[in-house]
């Protein structure tokens, strides 16, 4: 793969980012992180209140990626087989079986959006875990492969009844957990409220160039980016210190208000988390036109890659909403930068 080809792909990535920022106002940091996740080939968990643009953003990004797009709603009565097939009675009165959202588009499935994933039962989470890890599923006595698949999910953060939180193993399969929160800018909110082009979501999404990223080629391009961006010894040491700090923050002089640091952590990030951190950071460097990884690249994706992978003791886990952000910021502020 030539340098010119990767530059052309970078141009495609930046063009899609620009289009998404035109369609979805006030979400520039989240959109950049979403583009990074696409080229890192990692799954994404979205966090945000109702009506902030999560679904619109994903639909617009899916149009830019191309390939098959499927969406499913998490509900208390959803079962694993509902992802694979559905049954119905035909007009002739006979039972019929049709492929479900996972199988409907076969190997062309590129974006699978699981809305309100924490409303689904643990059995559904278990199936999704395998799909995310292996990009495959067994059904009808055969194995189905999804080589281009990325899973995007969001959680209902408001209601707690009839919800099932994701287990740690499932959370760890997501490359990033991205907060979707529009900027607190009066002009942006006026535009979203009064500019009629933002009132018709279907028409708005049509402004995104379809199949700009050629979904079937992303799995070939992504490793090339990883190979092109180099991580020097000093950056490698920096990442190792960060990994250690997630396990033993007290060794790096990290203190948080009203937190007993010796009692805070159950577990920090593992090897998968460290490798995903570097993978995302390399894409960040590539998008900024550089071939050498820097601590700034690590910092630009650190919270979104790491925060959902650290596990606090139960008394502190209840305070995760503020504690995770404070914790990742403290690590970046205390671990020496080369």
C-alpha cells in the first residue's frame, strides 16, 4: 500500500468528518472519535441523554461507510434468536422463517446499531459478545461471517427499571465509550431548534456522500495505518506507565477528593485495553498527518478507550459518572510525559 493511497484515504476520512459536522452540529470531538474508531476497526458504545443526536449521527456515519446497516431496539422481551431470525405466519397460513437483522445482509453487513442495549437481557449480551469478538455467529447448522462488521450501541442512561447493565467482559469489547453531548453554544442550539433542515432527519442524512469510505476496503486499510505510524521507545514507556497507573494510582502520587486511593481499584486495563489505546492513538496521529506516535495522540483518546475498562470497588463504582473522568485526567496529569 503506497503512501499516496493512505493519503487519499486520509482525505476521505477528513471529508466524511466535515460532512458529519455539517449534518450534526455541536459534536466535533465525538465525531472525530467516531472516525478514529472506524479506522481502528473497533466497536463503539455511545453515552448521552435522549434526543442529542446519537441515532442521527450513526445513520449518517453508516451512509458514509457504505455496506449494510441494521438497527435493533433493546427490549426486556428481546431474545438472542431475535437477532438471527424471525418467524411469522404467511398469507397461506403456513409458518415461515426469515433471516433476522444479523443475517439479512450477510457478509455485506457493515454497521449494526443496538439501541438501548441495557434494556436487553444478559443472554442477548452474551450473543453480542461473541459477534463483537469473532465477527461470526452459528445458525442453521452453519457459520456466518461478518468481516466488515462494526457494532455501535447506546445505553438508556435515564431509566433504571427493566434494564441490565453490561458485564465487564462485554464493556471491554468496545474500543471506545463516547459521550454524545452537544456544545453549550446558544447559536448551535438556535440552529437545531429553528433551522428547518435539522427537522427532517431522513433528508438531512442525504447530505452525506454515500459509500465514501468503501466499507469492504476498511479492513485492509486499517492495518496499513497501524504499520505506517511508529511508536518510539519513549512513547512505549509512557504507555506502560499509564497502564501501571490504572492499577496502582498511589504509586504515581495520584489523589482524588474524598477517595481512599488504596481502596479504589479492583482492576486496571489489561493487554487488550493497552493495545486498543495504541491502535486508536495511531489513527489519531494519521488523521493529523503524522507518522510518529506522540503522548498527545495517546491523551486524545485516553478517556474514551480506558475509562470503561477500569473497575472500581463497589463503594466507588456507584460514583463512576464523575469518578472515571476525574481518574483518567489525574493519570494524564501525573504520569511523566516524555
